[in-house]
C-alpha cells in the first residue's frame, strides 16, 4: 500500500511544486528547495520536531516550543502555510529555535531532516498523518498532538482500514482532544491514547494588550450595549444590521478580510448610517460618534482580541452566511460573552461540546439573533452566562504541562 502511495505522490510532485510556485508568498525558490531537502543546518544536540499547518496551530506550537526551549531542549518547527511560516519567522528569526517549511512527503527528505537536526521525537498537530514521515526509523518517537478525527476522516479511515491501521501503528502516542476521538482511534486499531483536551481552547494562547484595550475603549458607548460582529464575510454584516436595527446598541463591524472594509463602508452608508473606520477615529469629534446613526468599522489587523476584550457582547461570524465558522471561544478568553451563527462545519466537535449544550448560544435567523442580543442587554444575565462559558472552556482545555510530561516520558 505504501508503494502505491509513493507512486501516486511522485507522479503528483511536479503539480505540487507548480502549486507552490504560484501560492508561496515570498522566497519561493528558497522555500521549495528546502521542501526538497536542501540548505539544512547540522545540529550537534538532539531535537524535538514540532509540525502544524495553520496560523492557529503554529501559535500553539510556538508556545510549546518556547516552553521546551526553556527546559533545555533543541526544537525544530515546521509549517505548511504562508501564515504559519510568517509567524515562525516573526517569533524565532533570532532565536535558538529553528524553523523550516514542512517538506514534501519524500523518504530521503525526511531522513535528511532527521539526520541533520538529530530528531529524536516528532510532534504532529491534529491529523497530520504523512505516510513516509511516519515510516521513518523506530528510534524516532512520534506523537500526535491534539488528535482529532472528523466524521469524514473516520469514514475514510474505516474504508481503508488496512492502510490506516498501518499508519496509526507508527504513532507512539496519541494525545487526543476528546473521548470520542479516543473511541474512534480504538476502533481503528490504536491503543496508545491519552486524553489531552483541546489545546485550541487553552487560555495561554489568548493574550490581550492593555494599551490596545485602553485605546479601543474610546470607541465604546458606556450607556448602551457595545456589540462586535467579529470575522464577518459578505452578507453577514447586512444580516446583523437588519436583525439589530432599532435595538439601541453600539455596533462595531470587524470584517474577516481587510480588503472588504471599503465595501462594508458602502453597505453601511446604503443603510442610512455613517461608517467610521477605527484607524481614522482620532480625526472625528468623539462626542458625535456615539449615536444611533454611527457604525464603527474595525480595520486593524491582528488586534481583534483586544477589541473583544472591551466589548459587552461578541457575535462571531463566519457561521451566519459563510458556513465554516470562526473561533467563537476567543472572546471568552478576552472575558467577553460570545454568541455565534449555527453554521459551524469546521468546529463540529466543539459545537457538540459547547453549542449543543447551550453554553455558547447559536442562531439561524435574524429574529433569533435579535432575541439573543436583546436578552443580553441585561448586565446581570450577561455576567452570569459569561461565567458559565468560562467554566465550560476550563473543563475542555488542553494542558501544556501534560504535553511536556508526555514528551519527557516517551
């Protein structure tokens, strides 16, 4: 089965390289050469290799890397995406911690990394199960971190059980998000499992800046409910504006993609409101801004959690018209109540754990959203619900201490 996989992979490799030439955002040739096994540094001390894909995963692994570095471990970090690699460069450009783009799944490239960086342990985030990487020397211990198996993946693994059992047998330890994942792993033949919890809802991953928080307080009206629509996609701003019309709230719109800001401003004007960008706030008369005809547009990148931290209520979008969802836990770690749309295809397990239990309330219609926002105008109801949400996250949160203990023990 592995031979068949490699034949297909080698056949597709030119297309993968072409894709990277198109999509890599900087240093294209250097990045591709590294993915093919070139320009690696030789290390004299054994290392732990941490790998993740998305920006969120890399932020979690960066925290883990810093902790391991503090304990005296050598660490190598890899990422597949532009945003992940940029985060690694930002965090570790002048650090003892090394980083690379994640290589193509080729045996000789993995062997070269393991040899040059003297890799003794490999940590793969969630469902990064690369057959050739997992088939390396048994001297290298492999840990699956924050393991999650979606409904779709579970069906696929069951359909190819011989191959998936072989792959899972190469992993020395699964640190799983949930009991459901452990049950699925057991069905697929894995027995080396441990319940970790979900590292994506660990409070250490969410840090607010007091100076930024104080800056954003200026945009709030202390006399009414301040509501942020976070990470919105096309159609979602209009949905929320229509749903909340006449509720006497201060609405702040934070589009997911900054390039949509001008379009959102046009929408706000077409609805009869005056849009004011946060970046231009200082040019306006503050006293005239807090009125029922003004809607503030958040156009600053990377600072949304600090805005969340000073709001009264956050409506997390990406789940209203767009159907994947965004991180509806982030506002809670900023100590602010959150609600979200019901279309959470990328958060199925967390939806079951948090939304289906009504800890984080969801809505499908404008009337449902309006009723929720109206209910949470009462600060007592709002505070009580926030405490409940904080407790629910604490019960599901993964632990860096458990990860490090597990790495030290294996």
